[in-house]
């Protein structure tokens, strides 16, 4: 969370999200979002992504299905730290 994933594609490529693992496995871009075409794309990983797997691919014909222009990665869950109650020294 808080990291940025950089896709450095050039002309003739794009970056789309895919909705789930089935879409990723079949290179199905229905319901996905075009994040950019012909230019580098930065994807910021937000708190809402924690604990999820994110799927991306190039929608240009044969780029995803060849296996060369698709990637999935897991975002680590954010651990919640527990605060222990303690005494606070009173400042004088």
C-alpha cells in the first residue's frame, strides 16, 4: 500500500485491468478499465487494494494471450497494530 507500479509500454500497447482470475486466465477485458495507451502508466496501490490480487494486461490482439503482456500480483494485507493502554505522564 502506497507503492506505485510502473508500466513502461510504448506505442502499440495499452494497460487494462481485469476483474478477476478467470478474466486474467482467459484474457477477458470485459468490465476492465483502460489505464492508458501508448504511454507509460503509473498505478498507485491504495488501502482498498490490500489483501487483493490485481490483474493487468495488454488488450491489443495476441499480446495477452501470448502470455507476454499480462501480469497478476498480490498486495499484502495491511496489519493493524494494536495499541496497549498505558499511563501517560502528566507534564508540569
